[in-house]
């Protein structure tokens, strides 16, 4: 294919190395007018060619992102144990559901386990609030993480955070939750919470992340959903029986804590024995 200058555009496959990715991205950017300078002006190249260049640049950025994520995973994977707590932003303080999450996070943080949440209100706030309580009680180095998202109705993260990370997209936020955590607790919630549950469950199923506890806290809320999964998708052969091995339904913070605490102890023992490098 020729552009308006008569030069042929490259059709070679994209490089796979970090250095190759950087040089290819630089070459691609040089062949494009800067985006901010082209707004409101007639493009200097055709729409189709510009679309191709932008698509190539986006693909290269994704490749670079994956390389960076792998390096971060190597640096962090075996040094920290963190539990991610998902749940509704709509649950108010001083309700049973809110207080249960505070208690669970307090117990886990008392054991030195970092707590991750979405950094917002409701049960996310409860998780971070409990993490700070456990941290203060034992005076340990556990941390309260908040991975916030750009939402008009959640303009500010909650006030119980040691580490704040902001995301503009749910996809990158979900990836960060998975990369940073070793275990998951899902408490009652709506569409967002269900997305987080099924996203985690699928990654465990297809072995994109290691097997980990996936604890559903609140039997009255979760039992019917899991029973439906067994009655319909499992019965029709759309999932397999072993896919349910990571799922445990509990009814109290203490039960959830016991499952996570056991997994945490197993993790520490592996590190101690050298089966997981520090």
C-alpha cells in the first residue's frame, strides 16, 4: 500500500521484544501527525491508513503493558500476601453486612495480610476500615489498598487507605486486582461485584492465575447462584465439576478468616522451605 508521499507502508509482523516494540512504536509515531495537533484539522493522511497506524500503536502499547506486568509480577509475586475483598458500594455503615466486612478485614490484617478493595464507599470502605483497625491493633506492616475507578458518583476514594491506585477502565483495574492478590472474598453486591466474581472464577478456570481461595461470604445471598450454576451450566456440560473446587460459601467473618488464614500459612511455609523464592 502507498501513502500520499508515494512511500510504501510496512506490512511486516510486529516485533515481540521490548526493544523491538519500542523502536517500532517510535517509527509508527513518527509517521503520524500528533493527535493533539490534528484535532479540528483535516488529516494529512487518509482515514484508512491513519486507522491502521493507530491500531498498530495500540497493539504495541498492549504488548508493552504485558511485558511490564510480567516484570512486576516477578518482583512482587512471592513477597506479599494480599486478600482482595469485593462487595457493594451501596451498603451503609452500621449495618450487619458492613460490620461483617469490617470484622473480616480486621482479622486478616491482624495476621499481617494486606487488604485490597475498590477504594470506594460501602463494603469497599468497610474492608479498608477493618484493615486499618487490624493494623493498629497489632502494630504490624499490613497495608490497606484502594484501587479506585473513574466514576461520577464516586468522585473520591475512602479515607482508610495506605496505598491508592486510580484506574480509568474496569479492565485494567480487574487485572490489577488479580496481579496483586493471593485470595479473594466476595461479599454481597450487584453487577460490578458479579463481574469481579466471574472474572476471577474464569481466570482460575483457564489457569491464567494460580488456584486460590474464592470465598463467598453470605450463604443466603450466594447459595442460589451457585446452585443455578450447577443446575444449568454444569448439567448442560458448559462448565466442569472441578471448576467449583475453588468456591467456598461461608456465613460469617470467622469462617472466611479461617479459610484465608490457612492459605496464608501454607504460602508462608512454601516461602520458608524455598519452594517459593523470596
